[in-house]
C-alpha cells in the first residue's frame, strides 16, 4: 500500500501556525474514557498507561505516543484514539515519565531517545494481552522514539507488531534544535521552556543535589536546556551528543516492518534534514511523505470530523492488520 498525499485543507486553515495552534487551543475530543494502568520499569520507575476499549471484542490494538510536554489527554492523542475505537480497535496511549500528572521516581525524566520506555510498554502488552495485530502511532518526539525503537530493535520486533506511522517528527534533532532557536519559533520555544521549568522545579524538590533552577530564565534554546539538564541527567556528554545518539534518522535504515513518516513542509519546527528522501533511507519498508500543509501535529480541516492524520493512520493500520 502506498500512502497518498490527499490532504487539502481549505485556504482559511492551511496556514502553518493555524494548523499548529488552533487545535491545541480549541479542539475537544470526548466520547470515551481511559482506564489507567501503572507499570514498573526495569530501573525502578513507573509509566502510566491509559487504555480505551472498543464496544466489542477485538484482536487489534493501536499504541499511541505523544509529543514533547504532551500527555494522553492532548487533543491529537485523544483524536487518534477515538478514531481507532470507532473502527474496531482498542487503544493504548502511554504517558512519558513525568507526564501523567505525577513526577516520576528517578532523577531523569523523558527525552527524545527514550525508546527503552516504549520497549517496556510493548513488552508489557505482549506478555499481558492476546492482541495479535498491533499498530504504532507516534507524534513529534513520540514519533522519533517510535522510529528509533523500530530501527534499533530491527529484526527483534514481535511479529504481532504489524505497522507504524509517525507524524511531525524531528528525525534530525540537531538541525531541528537549530531551527527552533530562530526568532520565527520564539513563541513556541518560550511555551516549551515554561512547561519544562515546572518539571525541573518538581525534580529539584526531590533531588536538590543533582539539579536546580537557578538562572533558569537565561535559558532560551533547547541547546541550553539540554546541555544543562537533559544530557547530564541521562548519561550524555552534552546536547550535541544527546541529539546525535537519539535522532531517529540514523536508525530508519534498519526498520523491518511497514512504516510511514509524514512531515509537513510548512512545519515550523522541522529543518530540511527532517525530510530525508527514500533513497537516503535505503529501506523499502519505510515510506516518507512530505505534505504541503499541516503545520506541526496539525493535519486538520474541520473540528467536527476526524483529522486527516487519524484517517490516514487507520487506513495504514487496517491494511497491514489484514495481511
């Protein structure tokens, strides 16, 4: 199956910032409830998983991974979950460490290379359930984690995991961070740094000898944040080392199940290097689609209807669950 770019939003909503911001501010997704499960990680931390079940019995499950400073309550996660539910799939949306409303136990929290946590989630599903058609969907950072997991696990991914789709993914973290540091993204950068500050303050209360927020207001970029916090807390030399080791781009050549990366050309967060050609990836299992519009985790036309990303992910997942 070849994924076709048929995303054509009206002229009134196609501008990149409208695609990116308006759904976050105004979209409400209702009609289902989550059932939360907490699982332990191998390093004595925890992950909170939010399950949603379709009305009938099914052997199909979609696992959804959110983006930076997101959680399972974000509109794009709930929209994806609801669309799959209404078409006969159960859904599992998982919260990254520290994103479920409660600080995690360890000094480290989550980051773009934390594919080990997705591995923990998938292994739990494989052991605790009987689903035999599992699809993965990831957004932004969650997309990077998904693609990295599939590439580094390569031939070891369970045959019960049938397909994957990732949207708005900074697969080259170094150049994406450079783009985010530009004036064009100043408002977005301030938004993320403000939310991340809350996590740092919460960590500081528990680990005052490891980190503090003195002079946090001087941090203006991801490089400054990752140099000070992400890298040392997670065993990287510095921000550059963290980005190099965590970027999904170098893992995508090794993916062995049907996978699609969909990035919008007008995404304000993504650099040109986040749009590799299929020839660069050299992997027939991976399709790459660059839509003209979509912003960052947008891909919407009308609030009252499923988003294009949701319909596209379901078609891809359904096709490969039936093979």
